[in-house]
């Protein structure tokens, strides 16, 4: 430890490997603090010392690496908080060993959807989108524009009258179905769903609809009637919290897209508990309620009903802006409406959403990135 008083250009951390699961001793913590205090390039071998490999937990303290060179394959800690704040850039080095028996997978870049030359708007599906309310028209606009930019044939926006003018001006390509509203400009819970769901090949509900008795009733009625893949986002998820067992009565594939706070409301546990058990939270819920879970955040997790788990490796802090989730929901329902397999649609949408954001961030910077920028770059 005394030698760290000298000047170095690089410090290589190889104190511990992937097997560490105990708290660091005081002596090692002192060494870690000295390493982190140096104004040098810090390179970790396989894993920064002080991180638990499988959980991403920090064991009292850890080396704050600028670069981590790991071997064979990515480890869970490179995808899970809080470890992701300390791993820096991660490079997987080939040492001639083929990985096998993956417990988790990363999302690969999807192939473009094939579009036949002899086609019409019906060829690419109809997305019925129950979004927006008075004061939250932006959520409906962002999701509708993202849906259309992602190739859907018809974006059918089912909206309360309070936002009709602003939505149809902002998204003239959308087909609007105006339904009954409350005095506050939100959806009535007892609307006739026959016309909104007519010819729909996928459904989205939740973006900006508000959270009240009427929207809870609407979400319940819709989930019991829908027969096509249905995305439940934002206020749609909040509306499910007191009626979560509805998910066990549906006749269609259901995709939930919660951020940790929405997930905590569904489960009645703290956000901290969610963040400490992201994989288990998503997989247990998907399995119990027979749905697909997109647990959003850095390295978004996708869990399927049959316990498959996928991590997203794209994305940046510029996406931590109100409206980013509306854009993702619009892309997902667009791909579903176009006929993609549910898991393929969800994986493709998560990848495209974040990879596009990364490209925009290189031009505008992460701080200046807006959800509408992602839509325009799709």
C-alpha cells in the first residue's frame, strides 16, 4: 500500500476474482480507497474487486474501474446495479474457451422487418392505443408517433375528447376514436370497447391515462376483453395494482413495461428491494402471472413467462427523461401489430429504442437528448 504514494499511469486491479462473496476487510477497504483516490487509469481484471459477481452487490466498497477486462462471457454484475456504476467500460476477452449453458442472454441487434412491395396499410397491422388525458396529451402523442415511425399500418388512437384537437394536430397520420370522458378529461371506465378494438392486431393502454377509479375499471375491462397482444404501461400498470389477479384471467399475451417504482406498487415492496433483486423480481412475476415483463432501467431486463431472461446492453443516461417510456411502448405495440412473435417484438423494440438513443446522444449529447429526438431518428 505504501507504493501507491508513487506516481503511476495505470493501476491494474486483480485483488479478487469472481468468487468473492464476503465483505471486504478493513485492510482491503483501505487499499481500495487508495486505488480509487489515484488520478490514474484503473483497469480491473475479470471483475472490480469488492463486487459480488452474481448479484452486482458492493461488498462494503469496491474498486471504481475505468475499464474491466473480463473473460469468456459477460457476468451478471455487468448488468445489475449498483455494480454497473463501478465497472467502467467492459471488454470480453477471448481466451479460447467457448461459453455454454447461459442462464441469461443479452439482446442482439434485430433483423429489419421485411416489408413486401405489394402491400397496403392493412398489411402492417392496426395498433389500438388507449393513451392520454387532459394535461397528459404528450404521452399519447409520443407513443403514437413512435408507433407510426416503427412501421405500423394504422395507429388508432382511442382518446378522451379533451385531447382530440392537440393530438390530431400533432399526429395527423393517426386515426382517432373519441370516447366518453370524465369531468376531469380522463377516460370513463364503462366505454364500449367494440369499435376501439375492431380490427386491432395489438393494443396499448396506459400512457398518460391517469390513475383513478374510472381508469382502473377501463384497464380491467380491456384486459378481460382483448384477444390480441396487449402492452400495459405507466398508469395502466398503476391501475392494475389493486386488481393484479386480472392478469391470470386474460385470453391474450400481456406485456407489462414497469419502471422500478411502478413494479414496487404492483408488488407492495420498496424500490430498493426491486433494485436489489431485479432479475428475480421480473422472472417471478412473469412466471406467476403468465406475462412478459420489461423491467426498465439501465440494462433493461426482459423476462418471459417460461423464465427466459434477456438483458439490454444499449442505452444512456439521456433516456432518463419523461416520455422515454411512452416512446418505447409505442415501438413495442407497433412491432406486435405488424405480427412479430411477442418475445421477438419486445426484444427488438427495447434494442431499437436504446440503440437509436445512443446514436442521437453522439450528436446532441446525453443531457440534451429528448424522447422526440429518438422518434425522429428511428
